[in-house]
C-alpha cells in the first residue's frame, strides 16, 4: 500500500488515498512496536527500542524527503523508514532477533541494535553510485547525539556542489546540490555537546540541514525541565534564529499529534531549506511514548497518573483518527478495516521473520543430531546427549552459542576415547564455529580490491639532483599533486585554509584550489570529523585536520562510535573513506606533546593508524590511502616540519605500503621496534651502541593498524634473539600492544635468549620544556642503558653493572 510521493505544499494537495495510506503505515508501525516489545518479554529477543508515539511527525516529514536526500537519525525512526519503503515489516523483526543474513536484515546483519537503519552507498565494486536516485540513510549509532556531527558533512556536500556544479562529474553525479540532509534526535539528547556544536557549525556554514527534535517530555525518566534551559529547546536556541541580515538557523515549532499542521510546517521549512540552503530546526512538541523508553523498563514508574492519562488522550494515532472522522475523509468502518489490515500484516511479518531466523541453521542442527545419535549408539548408551539437545531445541530462543557450547562439552567428554564419531563431531564443531564467527567477526576492514592493503607500493625515487628542503615543504608539494590528481579531494580544519595549517603543510593550497576545497573551521573537533564522515559518504575524499593529537579526544566519540565502526556495523554496505590528519608526539607541554596511542589502539579498530617518522613517509601514506576506500588516522611528527629531507622525484606518486615495517638500520645483537619520532632516538642510540661493539637493528613499524603483516620483526628476532619495544605512550600502552603482536601472534618468544623489554614514556603526561620532555619520555641514554641491562642478562662479564 506504499505510494509514490507527490509534490505537495499543503494538506489540501494530499489525496484521500494517500492520507489513508499514512494511517495504515501509522497503525502498522504501532503494531510492530507493540509486538516487538512482546517478543523481548517473551524471551525471543534480548532488547528492543521502538518509535511508538512518533509516528505522525515522521509521516509528515517523509513527504518532503526526496531521492538524493540523506537521513542521519536515531532509533525512533521506524515509521519514517516504513513510509519511504526503506524498511519492510519482516526486517523490523529480523533486527530484533539479531538475524545475521544480510538479505533478511540488510540494516544491521545482526551486529547492531534494532531500529538502527542503513542504506548502502556502494556498488558491488566498492564504488559510490546512483545515490541521487535513491533515498539514503547513514548507518545509525546508539550514542545519543552521535548522529549529529556527520549530518553537517552530509549537508555540506550539497552546498559545495551547488556553489561549484563542475564537481558533479567528479562525484559521478551523485550530488546535485539540491539535496537536504535530515537529522532526527530526541529532545533530551539536545543536551549533548555534539548537538550544540553541530547546530552552531550549521548556522555559521549555512548548509541545507534539517533537524527534527522529538519532544515527549522526558529523557528516559528525567523530565525536560531537568534537561533543557527553559524546558524548551526552541526557546533555548532563540539566539540562533536567522534574521534577514545574519546567518543562523530557522526554528519552527509544531505539535506532534497534529497531522495537517505538521504537513504544513514541514512543507514550509523543508522548502525554504532546500531553496536557500538555510538550516532549519523543527521542534515537535506534545509527543508521547506509549511503551516507555525501551523494553528495559516501564514508564509507569516515573510518570504521574495525570501525565499517563494525558498521553493516552493526546496519542498521535488517536488524534489522526479523530481528524479523519471529523473531516469526513473516512468513516469508522474504513478505519477499522485499515487497523485490522495493519495488525494482520504485523503478525504475519513476525511469523515470517521468526521462521527465517530459526530456519537459519536447521540443517546444521540436524547434522549434529545425527552425530549425537551415533555417539549414543557406539557408546552403548553410556554417552547420551540426545536429551540435552532436545532441551536446547525446545528453548524459546535457541541460540548458536547454546548448540556450540553443548557440542564442545560433549567433545571434551569423548576426546580421549576411540569412538569413531569423535572426528565427525570435531568437524561439525569446526564448521559450525567458523560459519558463526564469520557472521560476527569479518569485514572490520575492506576485503576487496578497494582495500588499502591492495594498493601496490611505489618506492620513493631520488636522483643526484634531488634537493633538500624542510619536511613541511615536501608535504605541501605532495598535497599540491594530490589536489590536482583528485578533483573530489577536500580538506578542512582549524587554520587549515588561509594559513595553510600551523605547520604550513597546506601552504598555498587554498589560494590555488579555492575555499570550497581547502577551508578553515572553528575550534570544534567533533564536527570537523563529522564534516569528513558526511562528505565521504557522498563521494568526496576528505582530509579532516585536527590541529594536535592531544585534541583528538574532543572528537573521540565520533571517531570511535561512528567512523571506526561504520564498515563493521554495516557489513561493508557503507563506508566513509575519511583521512584524519593530525600531528603529535614530541613538542612542548602536556597538551602539545602527548601520545595517547593506547586509547586509539583500543577504540579505533576499523580505521588504519599511521605513525610516520618523517614527512616524506607521511606523504607516501596519504598517496596510498587516497587510492583505497578506507578511513585512516595519520599522525605527522611535530619535530619533522623543519627537518631537511630530500625532495622525491615522484612526488604525489610514491606509496608507502600499510602494515609493512621498514628496517632503518641492520644489526645482529638486538632488535629495536618503534615508530614515529622515536625512530630517530633509536637510530642515534644504535650509533652510540656501535662504539661498544653492540649491533642494533632498528625497525620502524610505520603503521600500528595494521601491524607487521609480513612478520618482518620475527625475522629480525630470529637473528638477534633480543627485542626492545620503544615509544612515547604510557606503560602498558602501544609498547605492550606491539609486544603482544610479536610474541603471541608472530610466536617470537621461542627465539629470545633474554626477557623482552618495553621502554615507554612515564605514566604521567609529558612535562613542559626540553628538560620536561627528556625526563618524561625515552631518550638516547635511556635506550642505551636498557640495552646494556638486557645484554648483561646473557653475559655478566662482558657487560659489567652500569652504575652512575
């Protein structure tokens, strides 16, 4: 009963057929919410969160969502997705059950909560295509307010193309410049800094962004008066209202149960937003939440009887029904038939989805059942697992885990026996575990031809005529080549534009390529990353600059929750190949010399983490990443900008392979494993050690994610039998990570003749000044002393105790 949307501006232009279709979708969505909650409480699912009470504004909003537009919403938007045909009822239940079949559950594939929606932005070859011809939804995240930063970038893409239509062809005509980016958010989540940062940035930038705030009076159990100034977000944002001679946003308010008024309000706001690219905020008030926040609790515990009675009377579907009857658009018999049809369809969808889910591994369970019967027969009924297997089959929610756990325990019981079925059970376990793990543990990174690991390396070339220049100038010349090579390459950040960044790596780029491609941004790290995510989703190749590594923490939730998990949580259906550029490690003081690699390694899996030792290496990494389709963080070494390097002949073309360490200096007595500026310290320490006939091999890992995929470090340890890991992170951070990778993954422990050692920085942040740095972080003398102690463990006479 889904209809193509006509062009409308008032309620009078909507046909009765469409209005009744809206009523059907509202009723269907409500029934899905009710049945979904029951499925959780009946034990068929673990958690559910739904959009009941928000149906009517979502129907009105969907009327003005056009092909090419983007949604960046949150977990209440099921009615909106149903109205656009982007969600089928069976998919709704598949998400609740955790269905891992992509065809049955295309939005989450069992990797995310229910009501987290996505549409693919890639074709089968990993290329963005035809986005202007479809409705688009960025992949949802649960973090409240987390959907806001990327919304800014989704809108910015349209603004850039409208002002520079020549870019259309470089984006495969996926962006026309007339699209609107729609964002939805709960009223309580407007208290988040991400919301205010995004609203402010949109008001400054004047991008076509429409934000819909669903206001049902509560944030879980906390009422609005404890959440928002004046208990009214539109009143609180009054200073953001755009006037005739200012920038800013339009602010419109409406009641969430008033269908005709909602249509008129959305028509006015979206039409203006699309035409003038002025951001708009819709504050939708007087909404209800009939089933409470989620399946985890009951709203009767925190709402008064008066409030509950008011919500019952003000329920959007009830008010919609009343309006239909009062205006004569439908009679009670027609509406009753629609309600019955919606209820029947919801129940049918639940039945179908449950059958699909439980049939997903029926064949494997039948095979297990056959093996169990054979074991029982061969053991003369001494080993009988048939009863426990039958009990598992009868469970309300028969999980893969339960079957696998049962099979493994049975195997442990018979593994010392000579039963012929032992091998058959072992094979079943191996095959079932592999297929199950593949459902959950694959596609953290791209796995096809667009993977960064598939980019062919290209060595840097020099000649006798190669000249020396500052590292910053080499980086600038490389960026110049890249902006010329990739017309869809853009960059933005604090001081990135006119100044060319604080270290001049982008010097001259804005003057040459324009403000639309090289631009400044305010001090707002989260939305700088959000700009990059949104623009990358739409086909741009953005480089988002965060001025210093220490300030990356202000954007950390956006990086971790959104960008780094995007490929994984969509099973590769959506990708944002954003390159995050920053600088870090050794400079001066706590907040300009940090190296929080432990935090990044623990939270940014799904991104590549590049740690070049100089600016030529950094340039080669940018060259590699721009030929791939994956996000990455590149940390340029702060001390490298004014250090002389040779200018490569093949600027813009040489490529550093990711996950391939470089042996900087060969040696035979000990292996140094390090990265970034510590490569220079390690090299100097190796030179000092050489005076004492100690030969150190210095290895620059180049990237921490991925890490030494060809086991270069293992080969070195097999030769030296000793290893020292060095970096500027806290103890237990990246040095511990590298040691685990080498000793466990590469199995290097067997080749050591003394304990492996780590030499990280101190536990505190680096102190100020050259002396503060010296006493906070590894230095040449500390490396020498550590090596001497290690060698003393193997030869006390040759290496006497080192005492000052």
